[in-house]
């Protein structure tokens, strides 16, 4: 049987599915940031009309998915497969958001890498001939994440400079077998990488080695170099992690240059918005990709983009047990022309 695999971790897709539509939704903090004009909807009510933070996250994701389907001119029930996940225990945010969508559903947990994971799987499913339409969606909410992973907001704990702020945001992408692009051309699936970092307030340092491992594998498998891409986008290493990633490549004699950007650094005005080391959460890279970067690709600002979302694969329980933070990064190549 002919294989699509090239190298150890990468597949080159044959059909190369098209992004039919994308949508992103954010909260009040995100409406004050530099990327606000790229959101489809921004709410001044962090509860999105719901009675709890968790219900608010589900309402936000449901709205985002509905907007993406509307833009794709495809009813939610006509989507053949949905891949979705979030940061909450048992992916409850996604499950409750999608319980009435009427489409076959896969729940994912990739932490902050969930959009890249869902996008990878949706593209491979279409490329394998199992469907012609699939969706990837994810979300995070500052208040629900703080309650689960750190302290309730009422506690008023202070964060160190290395800490990142969980983005209140959601992103959804609809992929179809045919369309005008951009196209998903390659997928590089990450391997779990553990740098031994155990500090939950320093996720950038924990995840940067995973990004380095996946990017190195992608370049080795494809034979491409960083300058093949107009943009190499990680999410969400923030200030600390993206600086570490640059240093890791510099040791190899590779300068990523201005083409390298991180969603966690882009979504907020780092200093004036008191974002410490930047943004994080599933909704960070998802909303920045679905808004800022896909708008830029449509306008021709970037023709070839490598999206590399990172995730910390830990839980509050493992952290309390003194475990380090294993991390993952998945890379997806989006190009305005099929290759």
C-alpha cells in the first residue's frame, strides 16, 4: 500500500483539504488587545450570558462553531466529523457545547495544542477518503482555567513574571475536500517531550523543547528549511518560551528571524495589559490562527504558514504529586497553493 508518510513523524497529504471557513470569539481582555479587529465576536460579558465560568466557555465555543458553519454555508448537522477539546476535566466544555450539533464527535485532549491536533486529524480523515467535510474547534476561558489549575479568582493570588494568562477565546475551522484554500499540505505529529520543568507558572520553559523537537522533525522529514515558510507560528510559548525556542535553534546555527511568531506574544499588549509572559490556553493559538493569520493568508501577507501549537500534558493532580510537565507540539503546514 502506498504510504503518505515521509520521514518519522510527518505525512504529506495527497488531497490536501481546503480551509472552507474559520471563526474566532473572544472576551473583554481580548477586545482590548492588538488583534481585536480579527475576531468575529468579542463579548464584554465574560459569562457569555451563562451562570458559571464553565457554562460560559461552552456557550462561547458553541457560538464560535456556529459562526464557522455559517461562514462555510454548511449547517452544523452536515459536518461529517467534529474534533474538539478544551482544558477542562473530561473536555466538558466541548462536550456540552457540541451536544446538540448533530454531527459525529471526537473529544480530544491536547491541552493548548488541541487546535493543531484537531486540525491534523480532520485533514487526515478527509485525505484518507473517510469524509469530505470535517471541523476542528477548541476553547479556553481564563476564569474556568484558574479555578481548575490554580486558585479561584476570589483568592487573589499573585502571578510571577513567567506566568501566562489563559485566553478567554475560541476558534473553529471547517475543512472541505475541495475549495480555494489555504490547503493543509503536511502534518507533523509531535512526540511527548519532558524537559524536567515542574513549575506550573512557567509553561513556556516546559513547552519550548517540544516545539523545538517537532520543528526539527518537520524540517528533517520534509527537507524544508525555515525560510521556506513566510510564517512559523507557535502557540503558546509566550515571552519566555519563544525566547528559549530561538536560543535552541541558534545553538544549531539556525536563525528563525522575523518569520517566527508566537500567538501568546501577539494576542495581548504584554506590558499595558498586565499579561506577564503573554497568553496561553487552547483558545489562544486557535483564535489567533482563525483570525489574524488566516486573514493574513487571504490577503496574501503570508502564502506558506507552519502552525505549531504546543500543550502541557499534565493535570493539577500530577503537579501536586511533584511530577514534571511533559509537553507536546503538533505542526500543520497551511499553504495558499497545493504542492
